[in-house]
């Protein structure tokens, strides 16, 4: 097993945090646009942090879902209207938005951890290995909803004010007081989850081997 990196590294988790907090933007569809932007940026940012140069087809494999969603919205305006109405209802019932932001923070932190772990495993050399890794990643992420990170996510979600302004600045690589406060909250408690992250890494590597074996059998 590849030894996971469980320590807090803002460079690894910044985009994941911004993607989760994007749901707090009080403007329907703009929140989704910011979430998609930071989600798509995650892999490239983590790759730079690990000094990895990923082939374009590898990046495309992991961002495939976002691209399909965007194409669907462009092709089917009624879907866009549905998304708008759904987001508007969440803004009216703000507590639902907060709950979803907690869920999304929890999800994106796990995603960032596992993307970072993939770099350490060195299993993103080509499109085929990326497909195996992406399938295994999705399988593990489907079962993280009840993780201990949710308590930290709740603290982070309750902290930001004027999140839209902060995220606009974050897109430009600038950090304001809100972002600094969020990073500080995470840094103080992240070590508490080291054992948990080791379990997640083990689950992922097991899922990766199973997907790899299954795809080889199909071939």
C-alpha cells in the first residue's frame, strides 16, 4: 500500500473548500458555475503541488462529468430552468443550502485527498489507468456521506461571510480574511482525521485493484 499523506496542505484542499463553499453564493446558477470552476481546477492544482505532469486525456477523464453537465444545459434549456428553480428554492430555504454546503465540503475534501493519493500511487500515466482510477474514486466517494469530516465542515460553513466576494478573489489567487479564517479552522483540527484518512486510502486502493481486475477480465 502507498503511504497516504494525511497532513493538512492548503494547496491540496483549497479548491475543494472553495467548491463546497460555492453553494453559499446567494445567486442561483452562479453558485453552480463557481463550484464547477473550482472542481475542474482541483486535479491540475494538486498535480502542480506534487510536481506531476498529467496528459490532457487524464485531466479530461476526471473532468468528464462537468463537461457533460454543461453540454446538457446548453442542449436542453428546460434543464437549465429546472436547475434555476431548484437553486432558487434552496436560497429561499437557506438552511437547506447550508446542509448541502456541508455535504459538498465533506465530498470535495475526500475527493482532494484521493486525487492527491493518486499522485503518490503514480497511476495516472495514460487514459486507461485514469479511467480505472476515476471509477474507483467514484465508488469510494459514494460512501463518504457519514464521515467524521462533517463536523469540521459544519464549523467551516458557519464561519464565512460575504462568500461570493471571497471566492471571486480566490479565483484570482488572492486570499482575504474569510479565506484565511477558513484555512485556520481546518489547520487546527485536520490532524484529528489522520487515522480516518488512512482507512479511506486503503478502501480506495482496494477499489482500484477490483476495478482493474474487472476491466482486465472484460478485455
